[in-house]
């Protein structure tokens, strides 16, 4: 009473698994890129916009000049 064991399907197995795994990898990479953009990119963009709304470049320059940071500009007295 011996039964015949079915041979495994080996022909085309690599191509079939690669198609599946490439599709999954592509989908996950697009999803991760979108999640990163929403979670990090948009909040960072908003933070920069908020900072530069109230940033005064001349006031910052004068504070650095008075602190003596620049060599080419003398501090005010």
C-alpha cells in the first residue's frame, strides 16, 4: 500500500513569487511614502511657514551684529 507523492510545482515558481513580492513591495513603498509625506512633510512645511511669518531678518542681523558674530561688520555702540 504505497501511494505516489505528487511532485512539487517547480516550473515558473520563481517568476510567480517575484511577481507577487514585487507588487506587494511597490504597494507598501507607495503607502509608506504617502504616510511619511503626511506625517512629517506637511507638519514640517507648516512649521517653516509659521516661523517665517513672524521672522524679521533685519532684527536678527542686528542682534548678531551687536553680539559681535560678524568680522566684517562692527557692532553698534
